[in-house]
C-alpha cells in the first residue's frame, strides 16, 4: 500500500518556513484521528519518529532540509520530500530582499 506522506507545508501550519514541535504533533494527532474514523488501524504509530529525531541540530524547529533528510531516510522510495524541497528552493532563489 502506498501512503502519501505529509509535505513540509502541511506540517508548517503558520507558513513561517519552519515546523515547531507543536505543529508537528498537531498534524500527527490529526492524521491518527482521521485514520481511526476511516476504520484504518494506526499500525506502527509507536515506531513513527518523534520530533527530536527530525531536529538534528536541536534548535527546537525543523527546517525544510531537516524534514526532507528525515523523509528520505525513513522512506527511501519516496521522492516527494526532495522534490518539494527543490521546488521551494527554486521558488525562493530569486528572493534577495532579506
């Protein structure tokens, strides 16, 4: 069964280009509730990586790079994380206003 993994932007509820632990946990909780309503078992949820496993630099937020790196590691056959990161990088490459 091929399940669609959530994208970075789905986790980034406020659109600030970083994912807080609260945003991370809120989407995970929502997904579990949706699966339960659909009658699908939440298999392996205890094996799903926690926020700390994504936050490699331990700064309390996830960057797109940290998120994509973990998605590649956890789902080596899923190329969506890298495609999304590349798409976002291309969209931001001309922004020198900061």
